[in-house]
């Protein structure tokens, strides 16, 4: 069966895939259009004879959207391996590599609020689609009639086949992580998958160790408890509470599709992604003796610059979006790549963010140092100096977003919060470097009507002062 979409709603891939509000721009019709564009892309590069993977998260209608994608891809004579249950993005991505598939569709809106859903496309290497791939897929939108077949007919014919993606992925994690270090560390851990697809994975991998595990928010809840499933400080009050009540050593939170990590230390303090990235970089170089460069995005801390200088290893800065980090993993010898949002990828794994693997590596790091996370972080700060960081998301209209960013590009202020602006960069948004060594970045979200303000400084007072000034500018006060 074939048919053209009747309404050409705007479909635009953002930082990592296409996302939209359910029943607004995110409709079954548009899902079919995107699936057809992906199928056409695969056929166009002569990959239609390979199998294709489809997975989905815990969001409202994710399974149904995944089945709809399977109907379209199968109708284009491409065999589909559909996950037999909810699966995190890194598990689906590893499934691509394991099956030597042509790629994958992951139905998810990642960390976005509950009213969103979306589609990520994963390439044959098991990571984010590069910008040039996304460009080709977007060119295919609405170009050909959407082909579709009955889902149960596709199952009966074997064109769509269920598969369990867990075991290959779990085995890979067991190879990567030093469980011999973890198993006798007697750690007490609270896991918070934030009602997302990562539920159960860290707990399963810690079986047969001495680690005591409590998992919260592990049940399926498409409303995500009225918060966005993003592991940042403001969304982790419950995890902080349970860590303190349980007198746990650490709390570990993953986002809606399990590819990002946030942490709470044993004092109930949030440990941000920059700190975690810096700890991983130091551990992999000093303890594991691994080599390779580091990749950071435009909004990532200067802590990474301090460490790469110490280790005399190359550092690469990219626009925001793991697809840019992924591109460098494919081209160069990269040890670790990370971004402000909590997504970190590693050498000797797939070129993909992985919150589950990151959670376990953080436990390995603690076990190796025989210290709690706060003590390890304090050691690092004593070594490279204090860094404080904060991000604020301001919900404003798309028209106001454009006005603010255009104004900043064309008329950058000489001072912010009374501090001289000494350098301006516009790789991805507008970044003002300050005379104190700190910086502020204004950037428009690629998936929501939001302007994000990122600030780093050498003291909490400096960060708050600069942030307040940045907010006033965006709000026109």
C-alpha cells in the first residue's frame, strides 16, 4: 500500500534527531514520512539488503510509533529487527554493530518533556548520524509515496522479527568495565533511571557483586512524574533525598533514553557532567593508561583544557551535539568525548553516548581510588583549580530567540556583570569570554522554544552575577 502524506508539516532534524510535540507535529503520518525518507536513504546508498534495527523508549506511543516505522521499512523490502521491549539508545546502537545492520531508528525524545517524542537515526557504526547523513535523509522527505504493509503480515513473513538487544550489549559492558574492582568495594548505590528506558540495566550488571543497589523511579511512567527526564540538579531532588536517607555512597541518574548521566554524591550534592567528564579523563589516562585525544563541545568546561595540557594530548572542540563528537571518534584516535548535557563516549566502545556504561565506570573509578566521589573531586579541584558552572533554560518564543541571538552576534556587549568581554566566539550560539577567565554562552535549543544560558567562573558569586546579567539581557530587562 502506498500514499503521499496529505499535510506537509515542517519536519526538521535538530541536535540529535527529529522531535516534536505528540499529536501536534509528531503524528503517525509524519512518523511514516520520516521512516520512508530513511528507507529511501538506505536504498540510495545500496544498504537495503542489510538488516535494520528499530528500538523505542518508555514514552507515550513509542512502541506504536516503532511498529509504524517497522511497517514502512519492511514495505520497502528491508528486513527489520524490532526490539522485543523498551530499550535504551546505547543498547539499540550496540545492536546495530552486533548485527552489522545498516542502521537503526530509535523512537525517543531523550531528555525532553513528556509531551515530546521523536526519532533518532543511528548509522552502521552504532552511533549518531553525521550531519551529512541527516542532510540526505531530510532531502528525501515527501519525495516518494510512503510504502506501508500490515504489521502482522510482516511478522508472519519474517520481514519484521523481534529480537532482544540486551545480551550483546551487557556482554560488551562486562568486557569494558573492571568488575573485579567493583565487586569487593562494598559500595551502596541508588539508581534513578527517571522512569526511562535505562531502568534495570545498572542493577542487573551489579548482580553478583558486593554493591548494595536501590533503584527508584524504575517503573514505566510516560508522564515522567511531571519533570523532564534530564539528569540535572533541579530534577534530582528525590534521588538526593534517598541517597541521604539510605546513607548511600552515590546516586546515579540516567535520562529518558539512557544515554546521559548525572550523579549525587554521599553528601547529597549534585556532581555535574563537566566534573564527571574530567574525572573520567583523568582516570583513563592515569589509572588505565589509555591514550588518545579528548573531544569537548562548545558548552563544556575549561577543566578539560587544563587536563589535556597536563597530559599533552590533543583536544578538539565541536558544536553542540554528539554527532560532531561521533565524527571525530570515526576519524581520529579519541580517548573520550563528552558534552555538557551528560553524554559521554569512550574509546573501545561504540561512538555513542552511554549513561549506563558511564554509571558503572564511575563506580569503578571510586573503587580504584578507594574514596568517595566528593573526595576524588576535591583532589581534582585542588590540582587544577576551582571551577563552578550553571545552566539556565529560558522558555521564550521562537521569534524572541532569533532576536536575542541576532542582537548578540551583531552588537555584543563590552561588559557583562561589570566584567570586560575579551573575546567572542560564535561556533554554536554566542560565547563571551570574560577577563576573569570565566565565560557565558547564549544558545538557542535545537528541539524546544528555549534559550539556554551557560556560565562558568572561578566562584559561585561570579557565576550567579554573570548569569543574572545574562538572564536580564535575554528577557529584555
